[in-house]
C-alpha cells in the first residue's frame, strides 16, 4: 500500500460526538477513532493507513498476520493453507477455502452473496493492473507476475479493458485453485497477499455500482457497511453469513498467557458492531476517550506529560479509572520529502544543508515528547537492513556546517533560492510542526511557505508531483527492509510509492538485485549498503521512528498494538459488565 502514514497528521475539524443514551448497553460495540478522512472503500485505492484499515473491515485476502505472534508471521486466511511453491520459487499455487460467501447485496442475483471462487483473485489482481483504473496499488505487483505487464500495456491502447483475456501468470486452475507465476524472483510476494490491495473483490459488484463502487463495499469479511457516505461516523454491523473462524489457540511466548488466550476457540468476530469515529483534532478525541466513548487511543503530545510519568508509567488518576497503557515500537519512519524532479533538489549539498540545520532533538521533544527514536536513515529498527548505532553525518543541529554546505550548494545565506512551498495537512498539529520547520530553515535564510491541504488533496499532490516539499511517514506494509527502501527506487516514482521521485541508478540497481534475493546474509549486506546511501545522499529529511503509547479502557479485551491493523477488530472483545462498572469511575 502506498502505505503513507502522516508525520504531519491529524487534519481537518470534527465535532464532538456522543453515545446515544438509548444505545443497547448489552450490545458489544467496539468504538474506534480514526484521525483522518477516509477517501473511499475500494481496495484498489486503499493506499493510506486509514483507508486500508476501513477496507479490511469488509474485505479479506488469501493471507493475514497471526494476531498473537511476534515476530510477525503470515498464516492462511481465505486460503486453506500456505501455498505450494515450485522449486525455482516462481510458481505459487493456493487452494482457497470452500463455502465462503460474499456478503449479501443487491448486486448479486436475488440479493444473496455468492461463493468466493479462485477467479475472484484473478479479477482482483487484474483490477490492480487495469491501465484505465490507475490503481494506487499497482506498484505492489508491477513487473512481478508473468504476462501481467504485457496485459496492462496491451489494454492501455484500446478503448476498453478486456478482463477475460488470459494472463499466463495469473490463472484459476479450477473453482478453488488459483495459481500465480512470477516473472522473476520476488521473495516478498506472499506479503502482498496480506495487503488490502489484493483483497478479494467480486466483479459483478464492481460492474453493478460502476463509479460509485468505492461507496458500496462488498467483501467476505466479518463486518458489513451498507453505504460509505464520507460522514464523521462509520458504523459496521456483524456479517450474518461470515464463515466459521475462531480466535487463535496458539501464541508466541509473550502472548501465551491466560489473559490473551481467554477467548481461544471462540467464533469471530467477538463484538456485534464497530463504530468508527472520525475525529481529526487531538483534543476532541482525547476528551471522548476520557469519557469512555472511545475504547483505545494514542496519547496526544499535549497530554503526554500529564498521562505518562517518567516516559513509561501511567498516571495514577488514569490507572484508578481502569485505563491501561501499551508501549510499542512502530515499524515506521517520518520524513520530509524533496521533489527530485525539481532542479534545486537535485543538489545534494542543498539537501544536506537543510538536514544539518534541522534540530531533530527539539523536534522530537516538541512533537513526540522525546519518545521517538532518531531516524538516521529510512529502515527502522527491528528488521534486517537497519544498522544499529549508525550515525548519519548530516543530522543536525549543526548550523555553521549547514551554512557552509549551503554556500557550497551555490546559495550563500539562502541567496538565489526561490521561496519553497511545503505541503502539509490541515490540522493544528500539522501547522505547528510546519511552523517549526519554517523557523529552522530561516536560520539559513531559506524561505518556506506552508500550504495546508485536506489529506486526500495532499495525496493527490504527491501522486501528480505537484509539490516542492511535503511531510509524511511510511508505516510498514510488511516486515522487510525492501518495503522501506523501495520508497527510493527510481521506477517507483509517483504515482508509485516513491513520492519524492528520487532516481539514483546505483541505488536502483542494488535495490533491484536485493529485492529478488531470498533472506540471507548477502541480502542483508546489500540492504545495509542501501541504508547508508539513503542516509548520506539525504533524498529525504528524516525525522523519527515512532513509538506508540496507546491507552485502552479496562473493558477492552485482547488489545495488542500492531503495525498491521487489518482485521484487528475481529479479535477485540468488550466485557459488558466490566464496562458498566468502570464507566461509573470516569
């Protein structure tokens, strides 16, 4: 997924909401918060974290991540088992589970959802490749499946895309067997089948709703949504035809406890309804969490000091209310991206000077309560390719060295540089971070103009290269350094995942080689070489690798922080009696 997480997140205004006093207090309702507008419910365009999470409440893929296992591991979801893989590592054959039904919808004959078939995955992948559709997720499989790029190129020339034309590497061998033949080795292929881009989509539903398909999600998942209407509240109801799927009975060591296995073997989902509240600004969301109207929430920066003591202990007043704290490192990186299609940013000394003047310590203190891990390059800790204890030679604040480099770049004291626009999102937090960036660059005489955008508009600017600088973050689509390094791979330029449009032939060649290698010391060595190049070339101005500080109410069961949130809601449970007890203390 062009799995863009925001650095300068939390935009737009949203009003406070209240739980209805007439709500059935014996109904298990999961109340969630999303801090950004969701652009739609089409898996092919679920390129940001928020849209992807909503899509995954309705749709499913062949594989998923085991909820109770760390390090992360893939397990079958709609597939009966992990695939049979040929000796050359190019052919993957899956058997899908029988009897799985799409949700009931008027797009189907008689309004009854039909059975999932292998052909649905063939259709789904072709949608990603459809040249007329221009899916945000095409980068995931671009050049990966044999014959798929040829099919895409051929259909780009015609007036209509032929979905019935066979692709040699993409076949339904029978009703319940789908086979993928890769064009080249791609060890991360299985990860792509756990991403929302590849979640099963029914052709007749897409054709029935046409351009309005993004507002009519119909999948095989545990929850249903009749219509997506861009309001500030999304209410999902339990899918009555959902298959027999149960809470896991096995777990890795840290989760192999009575607390996390209390629901082992129980039918999923464990709640009856999911209510997603879109609250853009921090303080309204924080207030609603404190009132018990949100089940879990990250700690806002302005409330961190009062909520967390010593950087790791929950304040006594919150503990007394039954609130609990989860601290978890995130597989992500925050950054400011230069648009490398613009000549001034092809000047490495300018990029390095801007990085050197930026006070990363102050930025971490102001906006992450000093909890972020300073990002020396693009790959976060916790995966092979990150170099522990590596220090980027161009991290600040070193103002005098930055001034010398700026002069070397040909812009002494900023003279000769045009005013640089910096696109951010619309929230007050984004504005504050943007203003800090402006003040830092002013130390060099560099003039920055902030432009605030709704999140979908910022994405559009990145996709169309219509920016000079922008601030975002990347959260892992899968636990492999390739997923971060590909942000700097030349062929992935916008509208692909490489939003900065950086194009270094040496970097790209090394990346291409490593991306086709199985996990090995040799591949890790190349990853580390790319890590250093990504640091010293400074194609992005790096921020932090964030740590998540999440508070959750004592009535919420089975909560675990995860970098891969797809389907998390089906494993969460609400203790109704505990909620009645604790809500009195709030």
